[in-house]
C-alpha cells in the first residue's frame, strides 16, 4: 500500500490541474472533480489492465460501470488505499454518496490522516446532509491538499454547520489560489453575504460581472447578494444577458425567500451549499 504522503502528493497534483477549470458554488459537492486519477497502475497484469480500462470508462463519464470495475479489481487483488479512493470517487460521481463514504472509510482504515480519502469522505458527508461530519473530515484534508476544491468544500461545510465567518476564511483561501477565476470569486462573495458582510459581497460580485468573461450565473449571483443585502430595487435594475425580465423577477422572489430564512445555516442550505464543491468541467 502506498504511504499517506505519496497518495496525497499524487492527488494534489491532479487537484492543481483541476483548479484551472474553476469551482462553482452550485457544484461544490458534485463530483466533476475527479480525484480518482492516482498513480499509474502497471498494465501488464490482469488487474492492471482492468484498472486502466476502468479509468478510461470513468473519464468517459460512465461512473457506475467504472465503480463496478474497481470493485472487481479489489476482489482480484489486495485492497489498497489508492484503489479504494478511485472507487469512492466513482461512486460519488455516480450519485451514490453512502457507498462512496464506505469506500473512503475503508481507505482510511490504515491511515486516518490520508488527505485524499478525507476529502472524499467529507464530500460524501456533505451530500448526505451531514455537515458536522464533513467539517471534521475536510478540516483535516484542506490544509494538506491546499486545493481550490478542498477549501471550497470546507467553506461549504462551515456554512452549513452555522459558521459563516469561518466559511469566508475557507473560500478566501480558495480565491487566493485562483484569483482570476470568476467562479471562485463568486463563491467568496456569496460566503461574505451569508456572513453579513453585504458591502464586500456586493462589491466582489460587481467586479465579477464587470469582466468580459462573466456568464449568466454570475449575474444571478449578483442579484442574490443584492437582495440578501437589502438592495431589492438595485437588483431589479440588473440586466442579465439573454434572460427575460420575468425570469429576473423570479430570481428576485427566490432570493427574497432565502433572505427571510432565520439563520445563516438555513440560508446556506437554501442556496444549495450541499451540492457545492467540485470543479466545473
């Protein structure tokens, strides 16, 4: 079995590549972020050929089939943390967070500090609606991996656990890693809004939509932080490219319902934070 530091380095390298794709608030826990690509497996054995085929299938998006192939590989050889992490991430991507959590826990059996497995477990716990468990896992994983996805998922867990100030800190770490990524900056602005720092959140989202690379989702986030900050009339003046005025009014009404919720944790849940932590393809 590979050591914790070896597996962590391999996954951190993959995470650095994924950072450049950006991380969206609305997908912080979806699993487009594929940590399943660990070290290359020798392909001159039956198990090696099966793993290579499983990796190819996973990359093509057939995650359920890939998971079944990883399970077959586990049956054929000695279980390894690397393979269990691949299985866990395939299960996450296939929409099976409970089964994924089981795989990640198995990967942690011999090393409770294995950061890639902790990241996967924390992601599964977020999707299962277990923010406190996710917080425990991700608080250990994020400093070790130091990736946009890891800090963003920790930010989501902090928000859902009712710690908006700490959520801002985590999202700010993600933003420092990718200062030019509009999605990462939008994540930070939304976290600031949840924490009650409306002026900073609005200013941050205005900078995002001022970019020629801004997309419709960024304008929607601007409307959201304006409404959460009590600037409903200003939100009505936001023009979203290719979006009818009636749709804008619907977004404002939805934002008003979120603003009326009694706590930052409830607002985080309504924002879809439990679906918030993976990279955009």
